[in-house]
């Protein structure tokens, strides 16, 4: 009788296991994603949709848990946290990791790109392979990029109508390459003030201008202290969702494919939404009293001519891979790169 009871219990347990959904039977791998920035930003909206879709489609294998608002890591140290494995996935600001991965400068060349679409093109094909290889050498895997609107000039002095207007301009900068170009334009770049202190620097008159995206500048209220906005399209930053390489290799292959495929959709969403948001917030800046000027193509081309030797110097310093990335990135410009080398 006792053996029959045990047999019945075993049969019931086996049946229950058969009927139980896979997610309850298998260990679901939890992936911690560290993020920062305003949750109302279009990049955050696209990312939240990506998380929801991935968790829905791959929920029996993985679960992405977002830790927003910089509560784990911020943009200044996120790349190091991902590389160390302190976090599974992280939101990495591309300009912040140029020191760790100088090759990323090749898709962040000041004044080299005329539109965000050209940046999106640089995250494809051979140039993407170079970027991915450089990341993997630092224990990071690119899941997908988000595209930001262009970096413009906010000034408390005047609009930048000609290149002569840069002369003597005390402009805040976080980029050595941008600072180099500004010096060649006879401006006075200052790299000593971090981004989160630039508002007060402009308000107190310590600086006369800074470089910020239209959307970012509006959220940070740059136009309150620097009401002269010049659309100059200095550069186009990207925000990368990256995974720690060792963590990535432990994620089931099927789940990785879903993360990348849905990430490509999120990337395209940021590309298109960013354009619309930029146009909208230029209007909002004007409504708030900012003076808007769009630099004409002829003046911007003069800046490109001054910037070209700086790009070439960077490529020469960093070797053959950088030179090849430069060729790929600048394919839209009619430059004699062989001669410049």
C-alpha cells in the first residue's frame, strides 16, 4: 500500500512538471541594466519599449531589470562598470569612453558629419565591425546604439554667423579634439568645467558659450543663461546599450538574437524620433525667447576645412585601423584622404 502511494505521488509530480511552463522549470537569467538620464527622453522611451518586448519574447530565458536614474552608475563611469562586470548591461555615453576606446572618435569627429543619418550609416558594415571589435577588446559587447540629435552652440554673447564670431569666444568643451579645432578658429576653449556645472558658469559669465544638443540643452535650460542658439551640427553623440562580454556569453543564443533584433528596431526609433524632437524643441527654444540662427553651408564648410587636418592627425596617431575608420566615416565628403595622410 505504501509503495502504491509513493508511486501515485511520483506520477502526479511528473505530470505537474510536464504541464508546468518552461519559465517555471528553468532558471530565468536576470540581467541588471544600469541607466541614467530623464525617463521622458525619447531614448529612454525607446529603451523601455525594448526592455518590455525582450522580456516578453525571451521571458522564459532572461529578464532585464532596469535600474534608472543613475542609481547604480552614471554616464561618467558606466563604461568602466560594464567592462569590469560590475553590471550586466549598461547605458554608455559614447563621448565618455573615448579615453578607454579612442577608436570611437572615428564616428564622433567634430564637424565631419552633416546629418544624424550619416552617423547611423557609420554603425553598419565594416565600420560597425571595427567598433564592435574595439569594444570586445575591453570586455564589452554592443547590443544596440541610440542616436542623439546634433550638438549646437548656446551662447550668452551672440549667435555664430561666421567663423570670425568664434574669435576670442570662451566656449566650454569636454572634447580635446573639439578644443583643438576651436583654438584653430581663435576661440578660447575651456575644458575645466564639467557638464553639470556649465549652467552656472554661463550664468555667472565665467564662460560665454557651450556645446549641447538641442533636446539636451532644452532639458538643462541652457537657453535661460545662453539665449543665442546657433545650429551648427558640430557632432552627433550616441548612447550605447552594452553588455559585459562574459555575461553576454552566458546568455542563451536565442535570447541574444532577440535582444539584438529588437535593439535594431529601438535604434531606428531613436533615429527618427530624434529628428522630430529636435525640430520641436527648436520651436520651444524660440517660444522661450531664444534667438535662433542656422549657420549656412558655406560657413560650415570653412570650419570643416579647418577641422580636416585635426581628423587626419588623429587617424595617423592611432594607426591603420583608425585611418580605415576615417575613410569609411568620411565617405560622404569628397576628400583626398590618401593625399592628406
